[in-house]
C-alpha cells in the first residue's frame, strides 16, 4: 500500500507516509485489534429501526443495524467498520453475531407476543462462506423461529456479483425456499442492472434515502420516484422508502402508493428495550 501511494503521488523519490496516512493506518490497526476482542466477548450491539406499512399503519418489520463503541477507540460507525471487516475477513464473525443476536431477539419478542419481522444487512463476503445458509437456518431453528421472520438486505453491488457466483445463488435460493425473504437495499444508487432482479429471489426493493430526501426538490425527481414505485409494484415487489425525515416526504410517498416507510420521521434505530416502549 505504501509503494502504491508513493507511485500515485508520482514521486520517484521514496517519500514517507503523510501524518494523515499514519493516523488512518493506526486507527485501522487499532480497530482490527480491538474488534477481535469485542467479537469474542460479543461486545457489539444491534439497534432496531421500525418500518411502517402504509396500508394498515402497523410496524411490519424492524431493520437491525450493528453498533460498536470501544472503550478506547470510541464509536465506530458501520460505514467505517464494515469495509475494514470485509477487508480483513472479520465480516463473517460480525455476520454470525448479527444473526445470533437477531434470532435471540425474535425468540424474546415471540415470548412477549410481539410479532415483528427482523431485517438484517448482509455483505456478499458472508455468503462466500458455503455454510452461511446452514448457519442462518440453524440459528432460526435453535430459537424456534420460522425463517419467514427474517429478511436479508443486499445491495445492488451484492446482487450483481452474486449473479456470477453459482454457490451464492444456490444458497440464496435455498434460503428463499425455506421462507427467508430478500430485499434490494439502496435501490437506485448502484448498478441498476434489472436482470438480477428477476434472477435472484428478491421480494422487496428499498429506495435509497438520498433519492427519497430529494423528493421535494424537483418535479422530475418526484416523477422518477413515482416511476420506481410503479415499476417495483408492477413486478410484485414490496416497495419501501428509506430515510423519510419530513411530513412532506411522507405524504408524497403515500400518495404515490409506496408500500412501507422507514426513517427518522417514524423512528430512529433504537435498542430492543426502547423499541418495546416505543411500540407501546
Ligand atoms: P443501510 O442498510 O442502507 O441503512 C440505512 C442507514 O441510514 C443506517 O445507518 C440508518 O441508521 C440510517 N438511517 C435510517 N433512517 C434515516 C433517516 O431518516 N435519515 C438519515 N439521514 N439516516 C437514516 P447506519 O446504521 O450507520 O448503517 C450504514 C450502512 O452500514 C447500512 O446502510 C448498511 O449498508 C451497513 N450496515 C449497518 N449495519 C450492518 C450490519 O449489521 N451488517 C452489514 N453487513 N452491514 C451493515
Ligand atoms: Mg439496509
Ligand atoms: Mg439502505
Ligand atoms: Mg446504505
């Protein structure tokens, strides 16, 4: 990496790393070191954000987000954590933690008569482990949960790569047959190849929050979002809008016939205990 950097700068002299590079690399090293311990001690947390169905006003699902605050490093956001974990292979352990925690939570809610589906985010690296599907189904079974109580969110990048990897396609199809559903996350920001939408067992699309948040800015953007919603619905996808923050966005999306909404306007990601209070 050092040599590459030097080359990129076009210098023929052997320059040293800048102070910024040093800071970045030492933070990354610290994250890697502490993450191993945190995962061993299950010292991470899941927060849950409600997703509301517009037809009946009910919370139909919650999306689980990983959170990690290290006593020395401080808060590490998923946007920083996930790419590092994907690079060093710890993403599989994060994935196992997320699946275990979500299944335990489903079991706990079931015992409290709280009927919610949990949606988890998955990186393609997790599915490159041939035992991913097995691990998922075992965790569900162990906690007496039906596979349909779990949804898996994948990005367009994931979908595009999965199309070319037979073993990932097979695992996804097996999971789908068992009842697990898949959603296409951040729809509209990625590669927009529509082929994989028909090839992969996807049942929902989630329109990206950047697009949703620009809805009130231009009529053309409204037309675009309306088009995305009608396109999704005509193919029998459940359409969810992410990142809804204002009443104006809410009303426009409702008028367009969007199936469900998620965002700070409805609720922030919260602990399971806070969500239970929020529901009540
Ligand atoms: P995502 O799945 O698209 O999640 C949406 C992100 O937007 C979350 O950030 C959420 O907290 C935030 N959000 C929700 N509603 C609003 C809103 O109304 N306004 C704004 N401004 N933001 C909102 P978060 O938790 O930081 O996660 C970022 C990304 O990291 C996620 O994007 C997802 O791709 C990834 N990620 C998060 N948790 C996990 C995980 O457990 N495993 C994996 N593989 N990836 C994860
Ligand atoms: Mg997501
Ligand atoms: Mg998203
Ligand atoms: Mg995202």
